[in-house]
C-alpha cells in the first residue's frame, strides 16, 4: 500500500465526526437590528463578462434573514440575484433603488465604489 499524505478515515458510533465540527460556527450567526447596521453598496463587474452587479456588504444577519432580505430586494428591483459568502448580489446597476428600499427598512446606507 502506498504511503500518502491523506489521513486515515474512520467512523465511530456517532458517524463521520469531521463534518460535525463546521456546523456550530455557522449556526452562531445572530441578526442585528437594522438601526445598528451600515450597509455598503458596491458595483462589481469582475469575472462577469462586463455585466454589473450590485453587492451588499457589511450586513450582520442570520442565514434566514439574509435570504428574506435578498428576496425582498430582488422583488423591488425586478431582477435576479444570489447570496455568496454572506454577501447579497443583485443583478444590474441597482444601487440607488436598493438604497431607497434599505433606508425604508431602517438601515444606514453608504454607496461605495465606482
């Protein structure tokens, strides 16, 4: 049997223990109220074939709250979007429209970038 750098994998009565270590860190996210948060709206087009997206940064929300906010913003803009690495991405140059919606919800908004 060849000697390689991969560790020996085994399971116990509780199952594969490697997968259980990452879950508590993700579940620890707690949402802050909108009045305590400042949202930064960036325009980004890198790696998208020149098409612009609006990226929301600086949000401290749980996964469920992030999903519901993204859905509301997509409906307000009439465009698609996604959540990647805790950031909301909305298709198109939508910073002004998203800023208005977020201000109505109580967030402090800063438009950043070019």
